[in-house]
C-alpha cells in the first residue's frame, strides 16, 4: 500500500492503471490496411505490354492470359501509387504449361522491369533442373540479390513443386519495419498451404512503382514458353497505427481498379479474390485487456471481504 493512502482510494487507481496498460497494448498492435490496387479482370485492366498478341486480357475467361517466352524481353505492367510502405501483394495463378527452362514471374519493380537487376521483389514459378519449383527473389538498388526456392537444398526443408493445371494463390509480403520479405503459396481450391518462406535483413530497396510480369534479361531458352491465366491481383499497404517513423505518402493513396463492368463466368475453375480493405491485427491484445479487467474486478471483490 502507498504510505498515507487509504486502501479504498488505492483500488480505483490500480483499476485505471490496468485499463490504461491494456489500451496502450491495443493501440500499439493495431494496424491499418489500405488497398491501392485491385482487379478481378471482369473488365479490361488496361495493363501495358509490348507483346499484346501473347499477353492480354481475355474477356471471355475474365482473366489475364499470359504466354512468356525467353529471349523476347516481354513485359506487362500496371503502375501503382507506391512509396516504400510495407505491403501485401496477392494474386491467383493458373499455370497451364511451363516448358523446361521457362518461368512465370510477377512482382513489384521499377521502370526497367529486369529479372536480374534491382530494385525488385518478385515471385517465380520455374521449370528448371530441379523440376517445377517456386522462388522468392529480392534485388536491391545496389543489385545485391537475396533469394530462396522451394528446392530442399535452398531453404532446408523437403522439396516442394507446383503442377501445371492446378490453380494457386500467391501472397508476397514486405515488412519495412522488420526488414523482411515473405512468400506464401497455397492451393486455391481449398486454401491449404503449399510452400512459404521469409527472407530477413532486407534493406537498401530503391524506388518501385509497378506490378509487372517480365522476361527482360532471360535468354536461357528461346523455345521455352510459360503459359496460363492470372486473376485477382491486389496490393494492400500495411501501415502500423501510431508507430513513430511510419512511412507515409505525400498524398492519400489512390485506388486503382481494373474496371466496373460485370464479371464474365470463366470456363476454368472460379478463382476467388483474396480479402482486401481495412483489417485489424491478431486478437491477442484484446485477450490482454479482458484479462486485466478480470484481475481488477477480482482485486476489488477480494478487498471488500
């Protein structure tokens, strides 16, 4: 007991302190998610490409049809209002054919859109010496490369491979505060996880302003082609609330969409869009607040006996 302060006066002070501590924990853990780009390809997304014959919006399918051939320097992109914040970039992929020495790549990058120079963060579905494996690649503005694949000797677990003809959901996650970049790949049909990994100590990233597909810098096999469909592309900025040094844009993020017309029912399995808009973080702080209130009530009851 505080000297000179009656016990009945101490009880409300303890209760108030417990509530304040719990509220502070909730405020620290809250995060805000803002969608800056989203398209389900139900209407023309107006993506820019130098090869529209093989890479284009398929109106009948309501998806984006890609055919990426090595040695063609093909690019497809959509500019977005991105200023270096933490983000989640999600998309659904339906690979139909991935020839040996071909790859599908999608990520965030700069105007060069090169697969071997920074700055870029991208996912890759490759058919190579180890079969159909998946990659997470990060190249900073000094062209320092960090990468990991689903091959056993790359990430330390059992080799994991994708299959043509099966749709997947892919999520790329960059956390600026923690300096990490992660990838999560799951089966679109049931949401079960296929493979994932997180790279740490990611820094020195430069300017990136577009979501893109690319074969620029890939000259391995001019006859190799990766073909399939892309759907439900979205990018969300993850901004911790109340944290000092939270990255902010000079203006409010602009929502870029792929159009407003009604979706066309595709022949292939329906690819469900990932969740977007504002969300809260883990409910653990709420449990802390409830626990604090219970303890405070118990304290008051005990002291009255």
